[in-house]
C-alpha cells in the first residue's frame, strides 16, 4: 500500500477494478462465432432426413448407396 499517497492508492485500486470488469473483445467474438457455428450445424443436422430410404450421392456422383444401384 502507498501510505503516503492514499488518493493515488484509491485511484489505482478503482482503475484495477475497472480493468478486471473489461473483457477481451477478441475472445468474445471468437466465442460468439463458435456458438453461431454450433447453432448452424445443429440446424443443418435437424433439417437432414434421418431415413435410410433417402437417396444419397456417392463421390462418383451416382445416386444410391450401393454400386449398380441406380434410382432415377
């Protein structure tokens, strides 16, 4: 403590409390972005059909899950 300058000690203490209350805006934005990405991925997974009867494209562009299985 600064016994000889009480006003300066109080000013520094108040400033320290202000700095403790501040947040790092970069981390806030990163946290918000991550939250939005997880929200979007949940929305997308809910919209996708869960039925095995749905047609899916393979890497070759064919529709269906098995080779030789063409459904039009």
